[in-house]
């Protein structure tokens, strides 16, 4: 931590020497406030963009939506897969028609669909739950940083008011 402070002081000194006239501007910039605001903005534009949208939902609602989406995706994929699988028996279906024994094929397809659906739903539940819990931690950290920034800004405002009151008191004397 001390190294970081020394580096900041060295950078400030170099900038002051190089800029000359910018010395007053640098003194006006509140570097800790800029760092806090930058970190918050980076989070809001990066992973926070999705996470703050996810935060609108409860865990139960979020998982329900994801499981429903997974169910429809697996069902659609299995129907298309079953259609492709049935092309294997195309010549038998055409020649035999209704006499063709569909029972075995449909039973196999139903078993495969059930297994794939169960695996998919379990995987979706586990993955999305972990993602939601990670999002809660990140948003909680973001909220704490936002609250710390608010307290910092409130303290800054109080200092400005105190300075203004002192100046007003000196003018009135």
C-alpha cells in the first residue's frame, strides 16, 4: 500500500513538473473519488450490465424462466432429432404404411428424450443457480461501493458547506 502511495505521489510530481500550469487543476481533482466512480462505471458497463438486469428477478423466478427456456430448447432439438432419426426408416414407413411398428421407435425416442431432458434441466438448474448467487454477491459488493461513494460525497458536501459558512461569517464581520 505504501508503494502505491509513493507511486501516486511520484506521478503527481512528474505531472506537476511537466504541466506547470496544470498544477492548480490537479489539486482540484479528487483522485479517490475519481477511482471509486471509475470502478463503479467499469462494473456497470461490463459484467454489471447483465447482472443488474438479473437482479430484478427473485431466485425462484429467474430459475423458472431459465428452466422453461431449457425445456423448450431441448424439446425442439429432440423433435428435430426424432425427425432426422425417422428418415432412417423412411423406406419402411412408405412401403408398410400403418402396418409399420412405430411402438419400439417411439419408445426409444421417448426414453432418449426423457434422459436428455432430465440431464439438461439438472445442469441448467445447477449452473443458473450458481450464476445467480454469484450475481447477488457482485451486486451486493457494487451496492456497498455505491453507498461508500455516497457517504464520501456527503462528507465532501458537508466540508464545502462548512467552508462557505466560514467565508460568509468572515464577510459579515
